[in-house]
C-alpha cells in the first residue's frame, strides 16, 4: 500500500547525537536526559509515542563520555533494539534507581534535563539525586529543538512525500464528498483513507468545518451535515516515517457564491505575498506582515487573528513561529507553513495553507497542487 | 445516531468542587490550580482536551475564598462558557500574569498545584510568583484523583452505557470480520464504527493482534492479514459523555484448535475467580492472587506478566491498580477491570477483560456479554 517502502531514506542518527554532544560540551553538561518523544525519535529513530506525559515509553541518556542509551521498560525493549542502535537498558527498579547508577558510572558533574517535557514531580526526584551525588542540575529548554529547526535533505524529501500523500488523500475525499455527509463522517473518511494509503496516521485531528463553523480556526468536526452549496474548510495532515504534513483547502459542495470567491482570492493573494517574502535573513515578522497587509488592505484585517505560520517536522507544530512579533530570521532548511485566513463570525471562513522549505535564495513550495483551482 | 441523547444524566459539579475545597481546607490550602484535563472535566464539565502537555486548553483556579474560575485563552472562551458554570477568565497576557492578579485578590498564603501534571518549566514560574508574593507553594499529587476513584450512580450509569455501546461495536465488527482483513483495517473499522454509533471516540488505540502477535499484551495493529483459522485478540474501548469503556475479547476467524480452547478456558476460569474475589474491604493483591493462582496452577504462571486490572472512569487507566503488590482496599463505587491473560511467545495470547463495579456486598459486572461464547 505504501509506495515509499521501495526507496528507503537513510538518516544519520549518529551525526545528530554528535551535534547534541558538541552543544552539551559548550555548556559543560556531562550528561542529559531526553524525554520528549519527537526528540528521542530525532536522535535515535525510536518511534514509540508516550501515552500521555505520565506514561513514558523511554528516555535517552546522552553522555559526553560514552555511548547513548535508551532507558525503557520491558514492554518496549524489543522495539528499542529494533529501531535504534542505542544500548537498551531497562529500569526494572524504577527510573531514579537506574539514573543513580548511570550518574555514578559516568561521573556526572553537571546533569541536564528537558524542562519543557519533565513533570514537576519527576524533577523532585532528580533534585534528590543531585543532592545525593553532589552534581549540578541544569534544566534546559529547546536544545534538541534547535537542532531540529534546520532540516536535512532526507528530512525535506520525507516531508515532500508526506505532502504528496496528503494531497492524494484530499483529492480522493474531494471526489467523494456529498452534501449529505456530516463533518464528522468526512473527517473520519479522511483519516481512514490516510491509513489505507500507508500513512503512519494523521498528524493531528482533521478539521472539517462547514458553513458558519468555518469561522472557528480550530473547529472540531460536528455532526452537522454539510449541505448543498455549502463551503467547507478542510485542514488535514498525515505522517510518513515520522514526518508531518499540514495543509488547508476550501471547497464548495455545489456552487460558490460571489462573496466566497472574492474572499478566497484575497486569502490566496495574501498567501502568495507571504511565500514571495520567504528567503534567508528575512525576519519572521516581515513574512507575516507581507501577507497580513494584503488582508488588512482589503478591509478584513480584524478577521485574521492568528499567526501566519509555524514550523513543521517530526511535530506538526514546532519552531519557528511565523508571527507578527518574531524577530527570528529565516534560514535555509527551515520548513514552515504559510496559512493566512479570513474568519467572519456568522458567515464562515477561508484559510489556505501550504508548506515551504527555505532555500539559499528564496523558498520552494512543498505542495504540488498549490491551491484548489476548481472554484 | 446516539440513543443516549434522550436520557440526559445530571452531574453535580458544584458538589465535587465543594468536596475538593473541604480537602483543601484540611490541608490549609487557600487556592489550587487544576491542570490535568480529566480533573478539569471532573470538577466542571469542561471537555476540551490538551494537545500535549505543552498546549494547555485551560486551568481551573479553585479558591476556598470564592467561586472557581476557568483560566483559558480566546480559542476556548466560548466552549468554557457553554460547558461549565465557572467564570471564564482569559490569560491574554500569559498565565503567570493572570495568576499574579488572582493570588493577590484572594490573599493566598498557601498555593497548590498538580505536581503530576505540571511541567518543570512552569513550576519555575510558580516559584517566582511565590517569592514575589511571599506565599508557600505546595505541590500535591492525586488530590482530585482520590475523589474520582469512587464513582457516583450517574457515573456508573454512563460507564454501563459506554460498555453496552462498545459491545455493540464489537458485535458489528465480529460479524464482518474476514480472514482477508489486516489488523490495521480491523482496528480502523472498529474506530469508524465507534464514531458512527455516536461515541465521543475510542478511549485508547484499539488493539487487534492476530496469531503470534497476540503474545504481546500491548500489540500495535500491523498490516499483517489475519488469515484463515487464526486467533485474534481485540482490546477496545470507547468514550460516552467522557466516560470510558475497556474490554478484551478473543475470537477465531474459522475454527479454533484444542489448545486454543484449553487456554481460553483457563483464562476465563481465572477471570471468574478474580471477579468472585471482588468485595469491599478485600485487598487489591488478594483479588489479583485469586485469578493468578488459577493460571499458575495450570502451569502458565510465567505467561501472565501484568497486573490483573486497573480503575476506569474519565481516564481509561486510573486508580486503583489491581496488582499483586497493592495493599489498597476495595471500596463500594470503585470501577475496575479484571483482565487475566496468558501470552506464549511464538504461539499467541488470550486475554479476557471485563469491567466491574464494587457494590456493598460484592460486585456487578458491567458487561452484558460477559465472555464470547461462540468458541
């Protein structure tokens, strides 16, 4: 079912680990605990998700003085051994007891953990260990995230595949959409089709918002029937080998009225202006402004309340944020969405979302079907 | 589609909040922040999930000196107002800034938060506030969880409905299962049907494990085709008005062989022994032992590696744990699973899981179709 099985993409996990270790050495960190699932996967290929933050499926112990280890429990032992080249160590007597041993063995003086993905209750256990072993505890944020922000060629290739597959699912559903279907049925059909064509799964809960519901940017599909000549916003994405796609399209089941076409053209114009502004060195806020100005000039400024876009990779929302406030600069290899929208309470909404990768002198749009031209 | 819409079940959120406040007063806590989604829902009816622990959809600020408030952002304002009777307050300038105001206003001297559902990074912000306002910060665990462990009549009724609907989905899929279907297709059909019949969704990712895969208690469905005369373990649950069901059945697509029937009978006998042991005052470990002894006596002790069961409610896994170690006592109103299994590497596995509610003098099985008798 999955065409992609034939051309495997090789990812160099060892290189990623070495980059992390180099960062750790600069901050004089001897060892670090990686808990966030996307970061574990990025560094090792370990695919297991967490079933909520209270049910970890493992932690990576990265030491500047030895080989990285995957700490997990018996349920994930085999998976860890199959998916990674790390040494897999079980915490059969609990995580603190195992860390106790590793910290002694590696003579850790400064130990770090992911403050943005560690529970307060677990941090208390780390504090106890620090007191016992007289090491310094250094909470850090966004260490692996900063590596993840620049995508390599294999990652960009995976996101192109993810996007192409996502577009094929959209096309399939679009051809079968009828006015009698409810939003929930449509969302459910989208997600079934994603699995059928070999995606790992949806990258987020698909949004299907018809008529007035389109005015909510994060609408949850309801049992509302779409109805004839009704507009529908579909925001959907899927996962291929861990990498996410994210795309929004607007369609009319029947005939679009003049207002709808007018608003659609404004949003598309804003999107094109945003895409045209993307190149290395440009500030995020200036990309946002390029698109926002078009919408403001059309008199719809107050109907575009969210940021223009966000990074995509192993997570469907990740750094950078393309917001009107951000002074962060675009760099080659960043993959971001450009998704302006106009949301009018009582009327509905239109959002157009494509993904682009920043190149050396501009950007490349990952979507092949860049808008949806039958309206 | 949902038969249950006709007989609404009234839940007294105010009473739950008062119980929490009584506990807070006993520990001299002036105010507390509730962050875990199930706990928010339990106390207020607020249904929004979190999209990961880094993307909260709100916090409940409970003060012994005033009305509880739902703190959230503009995306969830309407939902909060519709679903709860709390005052909805937006943190447009960030959560710490809003807490800053509330803590002054309520003259908080001792402030508590959920240590098991608060990120370390956020706890640092609370520590800053504590230093500024000179209040004491009291991390707590399992405060609302301890209220949730005893179910009220309306909650038990909802779980009966959830279980009945889950059984109807199982029946539907069972009638349509063919040897040509893959595990993933079957799981996908189960989850589509759940939505079709009006469930809020599955309560966890459905397990469909055929043949040897059945030897993994937490098997993830693969694209393996089930095949003729093959055994399949199906572990599935759904959500009705927030309340979860959880059930495991084993079927054979075709004809079961003698070994399979023999193992199935042992597991069923162990399950019945476990259920027979359930009554108020009995230790969890003694319930576990009642079932485990049957499996051990059959010579399969080493093939039953997990605990006998767990609590179910707004979360599919919650307190209590029915393990061989737990000295916790059963109390009327607890809802637990009884799910012994035998997992033989290279052969496969059988697990039988029903839910029971502890009554004044024993227990009531929530499942109507208590085993699956066609084999």
